[in-house]
């Protein structure tokens, strides 16, 4: 179950986007995407950005997400 889900602030969105854009997973994906279509990852934007908690049995897992 989701708990305490809220929209990220502009600052939090930018921080999370910057972190995502420099992650090894994204850099590998970017390389693959641009090998198919050059500049396909340029001008990325955020449609939705949330943070909250996932509650599972006796565990609380914090999350942040961008789409």
C-alpha cells in the first residue's frame, strides 16, 4: 500500500533528475537509445514527480519517482 504520497517540490524534482541523468543505468540506456536515434535523449522533461512510502507487512520503504 502507498502512504504519504506527495508531489516533489521543484528543487527536489531537479535534484532527482540530476541524480538520474548521471546514474550508470541511465548512461547505458542513453548510449543505446542514441545509437538508434541521435539526440533522442535531449530535452528530457518531468511530467510527474512523487515521493512517499510503500507499506508492506511490517516494512516501510521510502520512494521517489519521476516520469
